[in-house]
């Protein structure tokens, strides 16, 4: 039976059950059965793009009975939600586990998939360098309410963030957006020369905000297109692997054709959706890149990235 290496099918949970049974002469425990049910519910939600709900199911399944398959899907759901840093920790947990030689092959496949997916994720975790101008030794800087030292390079999730600098009675705030794959994006907070003067926004990143927003939206569409494309490939493989016994290669009798065509249509629809997401995401990202390149001041070069496993952007200063 064929399976795409980057997406474990529902049968992975059956491997989980068989392994649970192999631990004892008794049937799988009630907790194990409920874990399999939760895992199957999670995969169904995941296939429909309901990342948050799927994440809850995978975590419930993992609490009931441990399986590397649950951990892999937990990491994937976190990644697709845009929670890159939490997803990376989940992938690292998956890879840190030492599996016994007798462990099911699909558990080992989960770890192999995790190696590749973690490398792709690491390449797309955004980094930002936040600095303060016009401050003093008593200046306090926070990013998303977390204290940081000015000039520190930070890894953050894609999306919207807020930096706040305070120095006595003075305060300056900067909202900024990070796109997947951004590298060392610079954000500068400036204090006015006089305490009573209104703080002016720094010109270093403000002109580029529309471009970054467009790039973020385009990158998210490309990433989602990659996920949907994987689902389309898996659905096609599943349809071919589960043809009725009366079929000869890909030719089936009329009585079986309706069910086969229904599954094939689902795969085609997913493929079309993936193509639309890739094309529209690339177009929006290109518009954002154009805004950055044609801004009046010097700005980083932005290169959209796309692959079957996802998408993002690479920024070079």
C-alpha cells in the first residue's frame, strides 16, 4: 500500500492499536481505544483545515495513550495555525523519543517525517531585531509584553506584534508584522528629543507596513496551499489504494463507479484549491515585495518561497 511520506494516514492509528495489544495478552485498554477515536476525530478535523479543533483532539489522544503519531499531528496543527515556535518544540519532542526496534513502522515513519518537516519549519521561523533610539540606561523594552534587551535578535511567530519602550515618563510604541521566513527584520523605536514632545513614528519600518502585510497574507496562502496540496496527493493515493476488488487497474464496473468517482472528485477539488492558493498567494506576495522594493528608502530584498511542504519568504538585508 502506498502512502505519501509527509502525511501519515488514518491507518497509523491502527498501528498504534496493534502495538498496544502487543504489550499484553489482554485486548487494548479502554484508554487506548478512546485515544484511537480521538486521534481519528483529530485527523478528520485536520483534513478539513480546522487546526485548533484538531489540535485539541490530538492532545486529548496523547493524554490517554502516547503515540508518536499523535505528537506529529500536534506539531503539524500548531504549524498550520501559525504557532511556529510551539510547533518546533513539538517536532523536537517527537525526534527526541527513542523508539524500540519493535515499534510499529509507522511510528518510525512519523519520526522520519518530523525530521524533514522540522527543517522546513526552522527555515521559515521569522527573526526580528528591535532597537531603541533616544533612550537611556533606564530604558525598558518589551515585545509582546515580554522584556527584551534592545538590539536583541528574536525569533517570533509570523503575524502581528507590538514593541513598547518606556523611559521614565516617556513611552513609544511600534506595531509590526512578520512574514514567514523573514530574516533579521529591523524595527526601531524612537524617543523624541524632549520629554514633552509627541513621539513620532520611526520612518525605518512604517513605509513598508502595507508591503509586509501583503507578504504575510501571500505567504500564509502559499503555506496553506502546500498543506492542501499534500492532502490532495494523499486523497488520490488513498482512492487508488482502496479500489473495489471488482476493479481492474483503474477501470471499475458501473455499480462501483459512483463511489470511486466521488473519492476522485474530492482529490481533484483539493488539488484545484491548492493551485488557487499557490497562485493567489504568490501574486499577493509579489505585490508586497514590489511595495518594499519601490519604497523611497533602502529596504531588504524579499524572495517568496514555495514547496510541496509549505511556503514562506526569505528576506535579505
